[in-house]
């Protein structure tokens, strides 16, 4: 693979450490009893004894879509969060301690996507009568239940059924997502077998409870490849009210150009916000993620102003990159907004012609996306 045309490319990596601190993992001191009382209804055992956090903003504050990470202990919930939103190396997650607090993170300060992630320790029984689980589920957009595929998942399926049925009664609009995690150590046949078995058992449990109307989505995930990013992309997309509009714009864009596939990426998290209606394969998605990584790394070295690198931003309206693959395919990345990039796949002959349809359609798409994002400030 060769690279060319990398110009002041994507990044903001210089600010990542500060941004991550500002994003505030939410593991606050235990003396925030007043804020936490809305959840615990005054039960002290959910406070300092179990290490459950207090939240620093009241229920009357800004409402953001809430994504809950649930599952048994050591299923990989915190590792997922660290790898996707904090750029932690998968190998470093081996040294993470088991979560013993409810951790809330605001994903918004350095990313286009804007929502909250609540990471629930597996040992907490949040269905305790003194625990206000209705308040939690009432403001939730998606519930991700993580199952360790390399462990006995009978107990996990029982907890999944209990969680889903309780949550559905409180909020029928929740999207229920099941991550069958740690599949990197399994063969392809074993992965499919595990997914089928878990799906069948979970569906049978819902059918026995006469709750067939509850829909569960299943994903095979691992932090050691891009499957976790793709799974999170599909979860986040369900929370975007403008998704149909963005997808239609991408379909119009590729139909009026020589482009074969197009993605709209959040540059920081590498979650794709939207794509056209053609199927997404893992190899294509991995190429997009690798390209964003290359662009960020090169821009941090060469993309900043020499006179004062701390002042300039490595990602601006001139950011773009072109990579030629050895199969006559060209991958093209272009800035759309401050947080977004469009990644397109097209044939080399189409690119060499510098088809004006590609240029004009791309310009129109960027303008439309900017109008949409300005009207909603962000997607939420």
C-alpha cells in the first residue's frame, strides 16, 4: 500500500489527553451523596461500602442519550470503553482492575457523537428494591449487555433476561444490544456456533415469558480487531435521528459519481455515523480505520504550523488524504466538519479522470451535512 496527498490531515491527538480528562470517566468521590440519592433512595449500602459513585449533575440538567454497559464481572465492559473511546491499547487492558463503581462518561468533548456511557459493575444488584432502576432505564437509548464467549454463559443469559424484561417494562423504546465478546480466541465455526446458541437461548427465554416483541441484536466482538468499533457504530447509529437523511444523502452522492462506497466517520472514535445502502464488509471498514490512524499520525508530525505547533489544529477544512491500494482501488478521505470525515472507495480509472461529478457531488454533500449539523448543533 502506498500513500500520497496527505495534507494537514486529521487528528487533534495533541489534545487527546486533556480531552480524556475533561470527558471525566465519572468515577467520582463517594461523598457525592446528595446527587447519588436519586438512584439509591437513601440506601447507604450503595454508597461508600460498595464504592458506587455519585453523579455531578442533577436530573434536570442537559439530557443526552444514555448507553448502558452491563454484564457479569470480567466480561470485558471496561476494556471495551477504554479501547473505543480512550484509545487504550488492547494489551494494556489486561492490567485494568475490575470495576467496583458505576462509572459514567460523557462522550462529547472531543468527538462528534454526544452521549453518556454508564458502566455497571457486574457484582451490583441494581434490581435491589431500594435501588431506583426505573430512573436509569427511563433515560436510556441503548442497553449493551456483554457476554464473555469464552466462559460459561448460563448465568449471563439469566441476567440478560432479567435485565431486558425489567428495562422493557420501564422504557419500551430502548435498543437492546448483545455483545458476544472475546471471540478472538475462537475459530470461525466456533464463533458462529456460539452466536447461534446464545441467540436461540435468549429468544426462547423471551418466548417463554411471552415477550417475543422485544428485539435483541447480537454482535461478535473483540477488542483485538475492528469488530468492536463496527458493533459500536451500529449501536450509535440507532440513536441518531438524522440517520435516514444522512444515508439518503450518501446514496445520492455515490449515484451521481464514480464512487463505489462511502462512509461518514467520527474521526476521534472511528465510529462510522452513516454509510450508503450497499453492504459493509469488515475488510473495508478496517481499511477506513487504518486510514484514519495513518492520517492522524502523519498530521501530528507534519501537519502543524512550524512556527507554533501548539496553536494550529492538525484537522481543518483543508484536511485530506489519498491512498492507492494494489488492486486499482483508491481510498479518499476528506474533511466534512470539525469532527467528521468522509471516506470513499473508487476505482483508479475514475479517480484519474478527475470526474467533475465526484467533485461537485462531494462539495454538495459536505455543504448539506454542515447544514444538518449546524441546525442540530450535533446529532443530538
